[in-house]
C-alpha cells in the first residue's frame, strides 16, 4: 500500500492562518484565546486568557478557525499539536492554524501526521533561533507531508481517533470525580456547612453518626473563624516532610530503570503520578533511600513553578524542586491533598520572599499553618471519597495503557508500515456511513 502514498509540499495541501506579529488585548473573560502554552500532548488545555467579544472581528481578520482545524505551535514550545473543538475561539501569536485541502487530506489525519517523528524532525531542521527555537511560516510551507488516498486516511484517523476519544472521555470523567470530591472538601473544611447549619438549627443532610461529629459553634484562631474544638497546626504535624534529591546524572547507571522519579513537568494536571519522564535504576533509587515516598504521599512543587499538587501512586522519589508530605495517618491523605490545593497563592507568596526565582525551602514549607479538624471527621471524609479516588487512579492507568497503544500504532499507520487492506478500510468506515 505504501506505493499509493504521495509526498508533497505542505503548502500545496493546506491553508495557513498565522497571527504572528499581533498581540491581542487580553481579558479575564470573553472569547477563549488559543495560546501556545495550552497546546499540550495532542489536545487543548482549558483556556486561561480571553478577548473581548466586541473586538473579535477586528482581531481575527487574517482568518477564523473552524472545528477540526489543526493547531501547530510555532515556538515556545515548537511542534505541539491539537485540533480545534466546537465553539468560537480566537488565535494568539505562536500558533499556526492549518486547514487541509479536503480533496487531498482529512483534518484528523493531518493532526496525527504532525505528531510523527518524521514531521517533528523536519520542524526542528528548519527551525531557527538561539534563546527560543521557532519556525517561520515560509519555512513551514516547505516541509514534506506524506499521505495515502482519502479512504485510507479516514480509516487511520478513525482507529487513532477512537483511542483518543476514549482517553478524553476518561480524562473528563476524572475531572468530574475530582470536582465532586473537592466540593465535599470545600463544604466541610472551607465553608464549614455542617457547622453553620447546626448553629442555625437546620438539617445538615448528613447521616446522624457523621453530623454528631461536627460542633455547632465557631471560635477565633490564627486562621480566622474555625469550628469550635478544631485546632491549627503546622504541615509538619500531619506528616513527615521530605525534600527530593537528584542522583548524579554523570553516573548513567543511576537511571533508565523502573522506579518513578518525579519532576515538576510530571505533575501538571495530574492527581496521581503513574508515569514519569525519567526513571531511576535500583542503584540510583537505593543510593538515596531516605528520599523514598510511599504510595499516597502528597507532592507539592516549590521552586519556579510553585503550587502544583499530586499524589504518588507507588513508591517514588522526586527531585529537589518538590517538597512532599508523608501523612502520619493514612486517612489524612485526601484531606492534605485538597488542603494544599487551596494554598497555591499563599505558597507563591512564601516562595517570592527575597528571591528573583520562586523558591520555598523545606523548613518554611513544614511550618505552613494547616487546619486540624476532629480526627474522626477527616477519617470519615477519607472513607467517603476513597472509592472516588481509586476510580480516578484506575482511569489514569487505563489512560496510560491506551496512550501506549496509540503511540505504538501511530507511526506504523501514518508511515504505511502497518497496511490496511481494502476490506479492513471498508469495515472500519462502514459505521460512519
């Protein structure tokens, strides 16, 4: 089948929308702005910047993105890929929006081709810049794309897209599950809803054995008003504080093993850490065994990117940019996790003191004030959401497995190494008719 594939210049197959050289007037609300920093791992993260709807038409004069158009980052970072979902979006600098000629190529096939090592190597070879590496549109147009007939493209995109759709469904399910658990944490430990309702003589909607654990009065504390009888302590009171360490990289035998070695990039958007970019060998792992974190330890990023919070899914170690908490009681783990998630602004403020680079040292980290509720209440909280978090972890492992399958199939399908027969293509595309 490979002899049916065509090599062509990208510029002969697509149209390109490029807003390089233009900076929009950004808002905290309005029409979502697609920036390079939200294009990650083949998908778009939640937009954090927006433009005023009244300025949209003036800004978007170079072209309007359509659902399914392919986003390719031009620099910082170079080569990240995603497709535009349904909805109205604005485009920032440092992203190309690429729309294939429908008579030559499908949008989703083009997205997967952009992810391949072949295309990424072409991007790098034509990139320029010293401090920041990027590619100009004039150079991008000269890259070579290889594609089969449209029915084959559609079949390949269907196979890979089905895996991606399943991965996205699991991601969304995990977001919903975490939001449900976070809502319970906020009700009990931030808004103190059960205490307020008892104080007002209103029903709490909790089982009596749990309702009875909550007081019906408040008292002042150094954290402000808290339920009567609850205490204020330090992080060091609820767990052992561990600052990570990096085994010497000059000793290559310390790495390329099976032990998770967590760094800040491994934490982005992760409740549980199930995989890491770097792994330690048994030698590297045992060389600093005092830095080992058991399962269900809480990791908090404390240097440069401050305030990310994740949970270990198995015994792991981290680098020195991460402080971790090993809970003194297992049923404190989810309480500590959510409590630290509420502390991001305070962590950044502490890390800003007297330094150009954000840096929160272990000593100061261990002194952070933390609310200490009745132990039976935190135990009940843990019990109520434990099954939810087990499902989150199970889904995360399934996401990893599906990603492995997709990543192993993608280069073979996109290159034509794994051929699809005419019968297979017909069978794959039949349900879509």
